[in-house]
C-alpha cells in the first residue's frame, strides 16, 4: 500500500492532554494489516490477528500504576527471524517476507517500551529521557530511529541500535501532543498548540503553522513530494475539533492558513491515509471519529479550496435488534480500492475485525451486525491459538480472552466450527449468557464443585463489573451489586484492573446518593476515599475519567 510512510502507520494518543477523556490506542500494522494492536481499559496490550480473527498475543507492560500506555505505533516492516529456522528450499530463498514486528508504546511514566511480536516479549525499554507522560511515538521510515513527544515539552530522537537518546530538544512551550515523520525521513512535524516542521538533520524549525485552538492529536503527511516543490501537503486534527485541516508547504513561505478542510461529525480518533504521489493522484482518507462513525474522503490536492469538503461516504454500524443500538467503530484501514476497508469495531477488550466492501456511491451506509455471535467466535478460537508472551517478573501472564478470565484452556477446541450449540462446552457469549452462568454457579451446592465455581464466579463478576462500568449498563451492574457473599465481593474487587477502581467508587457513591437508608457516615467515608484515590491516581499518571 502506498500509505503515508508505512513506518509510522498510525500512532494514537490521548485526545486532550491533561484532560480526563483518555482515548485508547488502536492501530493496524503497516502494509499487510495482519495485526491490530490495542491497549484496553485493563492496561494490557493485545495483538489480534486480522486474518484468523484471533488473539495473537497479550502483554502486561508492568504491574506498576504509572505504566499506563498512552500511545502505540508500529515500526517499519522488516525481515524477522521467527524462532528456529528450518532449511529453505531453493524456490523459497530470497523470499524472506517482511513482517510487522516491533511496536513502540509511550507510557504515562515517561518511558517508551519496544515490544517484539516475533519474540512475543519486550524487546527493550527506553528510559530516563522524558520527565512527563509520552503522548506520541513515531518511527523513522528507514533508519533505526524513533521519535517520542512528551508533556515535558521535549522531543527525543532514540537510536534503537544502542537504546540511547541520540538527540533531545525543546519543541514547544506546552506539552507536545503529536508527531509525524515525512515519507522520505527528512522532516518531522510536531504539535502542541502550534504545528512546527523540523529539519531532522539540523533539528531546526523549517516552518510554523497555527490554526487550532486545542491540542493537536493527529498529524499526517498527505503527499510524498519534497518541501520546495509547492506539492508537499499534510493534515492535522485536534481535540474537540470537527474539522481535519490540510496545509500546503509553500516555497514562498506564505503558508499561514490551511488550504483545505474536511468536515467530520466529531473529533478524529483514527486516520488511515493513502498518500498522493503526484498531482494526478488523489489522497484517500478513512477517518474514524469519537462518535464511532467512519468518514471516507478522496481529494486531489491542488492549492486552496474555500468550501469545507464533506465525506464522499459515511459508514455507521448498528446491531440487529428491533430498536438498533449503534456499534462504535474503533479503527479502519483502506484497501487497494476505495471500496475495500478493513474495520475494527465493538470495544477495546474484544474488538471484531472484518474486511468489508462498501458501496461508496451511497453517501450514507449503515452496516448491521450481530456482535455477540462474532465475539464469542473470536474469543473461543483465541483461547486455542494464542501465543503467550514471555513476561518479566513484574508482569502477570493471563489466559487470553477477557481480563481476569482464568477458566482452564480446553484442548478440544479445534473443531469448534463444526460443533453444535447444544454440546456441553459453553461459549463466552452475550452479557445475558454470562449473567445466567453466574446464577447457575450461585445455585450450585455440590461441595466438590464449590471451589471451581467460586473462582469462575469472581472472574465473571470482575469481567462483568468492568464491562458494566465501561458501558454504564444498569442491568449488569445491578446483577453484580446484588451479591451478598463477602468472599465474592472481596475477590471481585481484588481482581479489578486499576483504571476501573475509581469508576466503581463513583458508581457506588452515585447509588448511595438519595438512598433513604444511607448512613451519612458511610457516604462521607466514600467521598473521602474517592478524593484520596483520585489524588493518588493523578499523581502516578493513571487515567481518570
């Protein structure tokens, strides 16, 4: 794919630095789009295989609070040695496939983690460079270099051969929230409130662009031409801004205003772009917005265009119920033609991936899907195929699937497609199925079964509680809160991922407000606890909502 430098194929970050609305990163790997990397609410990195629709790897960066992942970016595709090599036939020689392997993750603690999918383990940690959270990471398309931008207002150029900082410079008066390396590797765009274009040889500002009133969260080069040709364009998007602005880098330096703007329904979260290599070639865009809609654009960049451009096609998704509920799109990747798009939708814990053909002749397309069926299939096959990474002593290896779900992996999953629904093996199905499963385990009184059902029950409760809090689903929350068993309550709370603790306290506080039998003392205790937790979590950089 002739995308905007496969090396920097999408780095996602918090939409508004310092605010509570932390956007979760979700990025397809470059070129073949074989993998989808996501960081979910439970702080884990999950890598899904888009071909087999299964969970490929799961990694816990660190048990420490401050290792919250803020942004992720895939490195350039490279030839990787995948474990022990078998002898290749002559016909295979010279056909060593380049694969997406390395993944950079910027954390709230200021460190950058490099994860290798080939090793299924951490490749290295880039420490001691930043004193604030890392908002964006971007790879150089050819050299073994990585750029990171931080709340501490600095940009660092890392040498991945040595694992050390090669260069560090102050890039803005405020936090640097976005970066993008040009396809030829000679220029770097950075942004806080002002967009700056840097010459990477000298680390000096080549141009400045102003036009956003909020933190810039998206920067992408839209063309592959040199800066002195009048043909170099890039686009930018910002927090709470419903426009993508396109800027022309002009030879005469008169590039103070954006030349084109694309209209959106909400702020852009994920942008995939096929760059234009000549004036005769249109730039193609797939933009997923915060409201879960996808907008497709196709435009020939040739100087200013006064009127904002509407999408050539807008795609929404909903479920198959009688009164349809929207399904949020998380990310999209453009195929060879404008009609073919690889989608990721649902939620970050269990994304569904699907390649679709979209009739772009229609301005509005609504795709309906039965998400629960897709989910249970993905999770079930994931359990049998996942490669568990090697983790350091701080990490915890988890059985793939749902966070905290530690039911034993059954070996008899190969023929899962052929198996009929009425067999003994239960799928991890819809919320309702899981709620029913909890009811069954509560009723079970067989002493021998009690141990197993208790742990399965607390696992289920922890999973449901996270999902209930995330989706504000009253039915799920009521079901979890109705339990009176102290051991179940304690174990459920112990198994909650850290980012879910504060929302839980908020939910309990909300339920106690206006309750006629609430003890004032209890209410005060809760409010005090909430205050302490909030203070602690903001100090160590855990996202609060």
